[in-house]
C-alpha cells in the first residue's frame, strides 16, 4: 500500500516547494509526461511542472529538461531532481539532489528525522537544505489576465475539452503560441484545464480542425488522457461563430502536432 499524503520538497530559501503524492512513487517504471504541483509558498497561484519520472528500487528521478519550453513558461527551474529512499518501499527519504541544466555538480539536501514536519493539510513535508538559485519568475504577459477572463466568458467557465468547471485550474490557452507573436483575439484562444493546456503547448494534444476530435500523442496516452484520444471533441464557444477558433490557427497547430507525433 502506498504511503498517504505528499512529499513536499521545499527549496532552501523557503519561498517555493514541489508537491509530490507519495502514491506516485509507489510503482516502479518510467512515466512521461508526469506532472506535479509546484509554486510559491506565498503570493502567486501554483502551477504544474512537467517532467519524465523514472522510479526504480530506491530512487526517483525527475527530468524537467525534457519539457523545457513548457516549464519555462510556468516559471520552473530547468534541471534534474533525484530522490533517494532508504529501502525499496520508498516511504522514507535519505537525500534529495538537484542538478541545474548545464551544470556538472549536484546539490545535495540532507534528510534526517528532524526534516519531517506536518504541513497545513497534515501531510508529510520534507525540507531540502540544498542551495538553490531563485526560480525564473513567471513573466507577466500584457493582457494575459484579460485574455483569460475573455475566454472564461466565451466558454461559459467550462474547459473546451473536458468540461471542467473548477475556476482555479482553467487557463486561457493560445492556439498560435504567444512566443510566436500571436494576439489575444478570441479566435486565437481556448479555455483549457491547466494540464490539458500544458499538453497542448508541447504538441502532445492535438485538435483535428475538421472533426474537432482530440488526439493525444503516444507519449502522453496514459490514464486519464487515453480516454480523450479520438473520443473527446472540442466544444464550440457560447458566443457563436464570431468567437469560434480560427480554422487557420487550428490547422497550423494540427500540422505541428502531426509532425511531432509521426503523422498521428
């Protein structure tokens, strides 16, 4: 049985933590993409970090470099984290190590009994003592808040793919990415649940512009995303055709998705 609660890796300056369910560490294997919550302890909303997770007998390695573009957008420092456990049950941590991208050295965080404290939700917290640089600040985009609010109204506060109505996890997603100079026009936007937004941004989620069927790239075709593959369909906005996603923009993203996923 997996240990209940969460392992929270708290950065040494006490401003940021990574929240990882113990249950996710119970099974050995390679998981990609794997997401976990991350964020500041105060002041800003939390986000999802994307990585490849490899769990072996007494180690778990989180490779954030494989999703560098997505993680940078969310303010995540790029590198690799390795958690070492005291036995194959993986219920107690002996060390947490971090290697920033482009660096040879690993920072090591000591783990002793005194490092474990109870957090606000009565979950186990592991405080890492490794030095760290500050994570990249999430860049404020001009008009991004207004864009999200606009998408929220157009799609009636529901994710355009999953139908999720939890406001805290809904985001305004650009079809043509912001980095490529797109606008905040309604035709260039969708309202998506944060994890689906993340998959869309790295072309692991595609939208067939003709049928509006959702396609999930093979690398992400794991539960719960496998249930969406060629089954879920993009919902049209409440505001009618004048707010419908640009067919040209959807077609461009569909081509990128197919290119990344071998003509999927």
